[in-house]
């Protein structure tokens, strides 16, 4: 302000002098005013300039404190048929003498697979408030991301049955195409849950042997085809650490096995069998990266399974007039290993493609003995499923994206 006054006065002074020279008749009071103005200008020539204090930036410490959040933490097959016709399986067959088939009659035997024997976070303005149970439940149900995945698979199916002494009875081998579909929900706090459906279908080669009450008709080598429909479904929940994951869940396995009728090399007819295997299983898994770069990663996935009350149902397809039978296959452990190789294909919706080779195995125990019946009446003979092992290799290709 002082600078402005000084500049104004210095500008006024020469103008006043000019007016005085042109109007020497001007009133004396005007001259006095001009001289007073000059005097003021002289005294203001050296004003004291005091720099204005810098205004400290307005602090927002209180008003802009980060909003406090309450973090919610949660934490045949072996069918031994005891009847006039030669039996279904290559395990033991014990039949009443009257049931022995007449070798001169047209004989029918069955492949060996079952054996028949006699008998949202809470928010406050300036402090953290513990979240109520209602808020915790709401946040847990509100997922932060959903991923959908779908693809195709090829399964090299390998199944073998053994007699009580470990001798080979029959086996099925072949490639089965498959489809997979699933989804994963992610929650705040690194929790997630996933549902996966796998379906394999097709037919594989059956190799086995006959079993009959007549020793001459038992143990004959046969080949056939077997239709297969396999459903394998898993539901898991897990927790993500910085890179690794741990998870647990339940699964359900179902296998429809339809062994076609066939003939021996000598022209003897062999009956077919229809079998249904099913069980639930518990699982515990671990997934961790082995190799990671900008565009891809390879993980190791290890999964241990525990079979829970496996069961098998047998349909003799009219052979011998026998009713369907149910067998208990017990419980056993299984193992699955996989190496999913994932590529980033687009940043839009986090789209990725995964190639996943895998291997899994399990064993089934020899079943209990179930009595064979005809129209609900016992026959004095029984059926049993031999012990078996499954060793499957496969590869999946699937596309995953966020919604």
C-alpha cells in the first residue's frame, strides 16, 4: 500500500508544478496544497516495506483424516452268475450243483467285473468402531469379484480290477473327451469359494475274462467296448495368502459303466453288465506358484481326497433273471496333482487361458457280499465287486474372465 501512495504522489508532483507555471494567478491555497503534497511525497519516499506473512496452508489433519474402516475378518465284469448260464465274473463262483450249466446247451457267460459267490466395512468420521455381527454377515455375503471359467478336457482313463490274490481280472483303458464349467467368488479379506463341474463321456476298450460255474467256461479271455459317463463335481472354500492358497471342500463322483455283450474266440456268447459307481469325498488342497512372469505363471496344485462310503449298483440286464444288487465299496484315500499354466490374454475383465495337465489316482476295496435275488427271493448265491485301482491322466484347456 505504501508503494502505491508513493507512486501516486511522485506522479502528482510534476503535474502540480506544471499547473503552477501555467496558472501563476491561481489561488494561494492551491499552491499551499501542492507544496503540502510534495512534502508528503518526500516523507513517503522511503517507506518501510514489510513483507506480508506467508499464509500457512490450511491443514486438513482433522477434516481429511482417512476414514476409519472396520476390517471384517473371517477368519463284470465280475458278475458271477450262479445259474444255468455261465456266470458274470472272473472272481469266485460257488453255486449249488443243480445250477451247473449243461455244456451241451447254448452257453452264455458274463464278463468278469463283479464276482458271484455263494453266500461391508463399518465407517466413522474420526475413529474405528467395531463392526456389528450384522455388518460382518453383510460384508461376507457381498463378494468383491466373480470369475466364470469354461473349457474342454481329454482324460486318459485307466481302470483295473484284481482278484483276492492280486491276480489280474479285467481292465478298461481309453481316451474320454470332457467339458468343464465353474465359477469363483472372491470376498474382501482374501476369502474365496469355487464350484467346478466336470463331465467326461465316450467309450473305452474292455479286456477281461469270463467266469462260470463250469471251469471249462471260466477264465476265457474276452474283449469288448464299455460306454462311460463320468461326473466329477467339487465345491471348495479357501484363503489366499500373498501367492499361495489353501482350500478344503467336498466332491461327488459318479461313473456309469456299460459293458457291451460280446463273444469269445470260440463263439461263446458273453452277457453285458451295467454298473453305477458313486461316492462323495472330502478334499484338502494347496496351490502355490512355481514360475511367474509378466504374462504367465505356472502353479503346483496338490489335492488329497478321502472317499466317503463308496457304493456300486449292478444291473444284470436280464441275465439270469437276477434283481439289481447294491454293494458297499468302503472308504479310501486319493491324490490329485496338477500344473496349471495360465496366460494373460486381455486386461479387459482379467481374461486368461489356462492349460492344466493333471494326474489323479485312487483305489477301491473289495466289496461286501450281497445275496442274489430273483423277484425278491434269495437264490443262495451272492455277488461281490473285486478290489480295483484307477490311474487317470488328463489335460484341460479353459478360459477364465471376471464379471
